[in-house]
């Protein structure tokens, strides 16, 4: 089982989300963040699924983003 599968399994086990049928509601895209570390000489991979909420209001993003 890879890191993404483990994260999804933990989310299901902890009732983090509920599946909803699409009925025209607004959606927020998501992205996987993969972290690779070495602990005691072994490679440890962790994954986190995060919402990309910055897509909700692009005008607000332009005023808050440092270029």
C-alpha cells in the first residue's frame, strides 16, 4: 500500500469526508503533497491531500500574493 492509499484509508476510518452526488454545487480542487524523509536509515513517505482553496476567489489572490 502506498502513502496515498494509506492517507485515504485513514480519512475513511476517521470519517473525515462524505461522498456527495454532484448536483451543480461549487467544487474545490485538491492536490497531493508527498513528503519523503529518511528515518533511522529507512525512507519514509507520507502523503497529505489538501484543498486548493485559493481558486475560490482569484481577485483576492492577486491582492494577497507576493510577487
